[in-house]
């Protein structure tokens, strides 16, 4: 099965529940399914003072509780050695300058080809400031040789007006095809698989729409019931979409 393109995932808010409960188990499952490139890494960003080993140890312990199946030590070791931690304040300019330096260093080590996506698992008030500061240090700039994406996980505004305002703010920095607005109610591991496939596979909106239609995937804007049968069906559709994109598309 083909693997994904080389890239680095940066998680803002990496010390929170979302990372240990959903994102890391999802990445583990992607590797187990042979859907991650060997040229892949994760940089977790949060205010807590941790080093790489402490970050990895915490997530290793958390996997015992949040993995969807018995942990394969070989798969976990592969992922664990690609986990890095960066302590910084989301409102501090120097944080983003130092993050850019770490990304450049990690990119060289992992040969990620300059492809980065930023996952905002933060409080909503940080969405626009983080995007603005990423843009200020050049981390959202795309070229023919690489892509850059930003994932914003709910809530995208408190109401229509605040959502429009947030849209206006982030689109001062990002093009529409760089922005991915998602919800995590489709299931524990599925939504990150879905998101990962989108941000690393193609920027073609028509291609995404065609794949979505073929897989009968419910549109992102529709809420999914907590009903177990509905959630299971949505998870199956989502996984199908993920496999279709990952296996058949390239940037």
C-alpha cells in the first residue's frame, strides 16, 4: 500500500487531552495501517516545561488507556522516536521564531521536504493569533516544492458573526485551500485519519468533492449524532475516504 508524502505535523496544545486521547492514537493507527511516510515527524507545542523524553514517556503511558487495540511495541517505537516537544507561549513572537528553527532542523533530519501542517488543538482565542504569528515568520508560505496547511478543530466561532470574523482574520494569512475546519465527533481515531489524508494528499477541492461523493461521506458541516449506529457508519465512510485519498492521490 502506498504511503503518504513526507511531512511534519505541529500540534499546538500538545499537552492537552485532545493529543493523548485522539491525535496520537490516530497517528499510531495510521502507521499501523502503513499510511505514514518514513519521512514524518510530530512536534508538540505547549506551555508546559517538558523535554522530548518526558513528552514521549507521557504519551507512551497514555496509550495504555487510549489505544484502540493492544499496542504493538514495534509500531509505537517507530512513532515515539519521531515525537518532539517544544515549550513556548502562543502569544510570544520568539516562540514562533524558535519553532521555525526547530522545524528547519527536524526537516533536515527527517527529510520532510518542507511540508508542514499545523494542528490547532488550543483554546479558541488562540486560533487567529497563532495563524497570524505563523504567517509572520513565513511558516504558512507555500511554494512549488512544498505545501503548508492549518487545521482548526472546533469550535470555529461562537456564532455566525464570530465565525465570519475568525474567517476574515485567518484568511489575511492563509488561502482557503490551506485551511481545514474540522470536528472530532466522528470517532476517536477517524477524524485525524480523515484530516491527515486531506492535508497531505491534495489541494484540489474538486478532487476532494468527487472522492467524498464516491464514498458517500457526510459533509463536514453536518453534525453527527452520538447514536452508536450513526457514529459507526460515519466512521466507516470516513475510513473509506481516507484510504481512497491516501492510496490514490499525491501532491
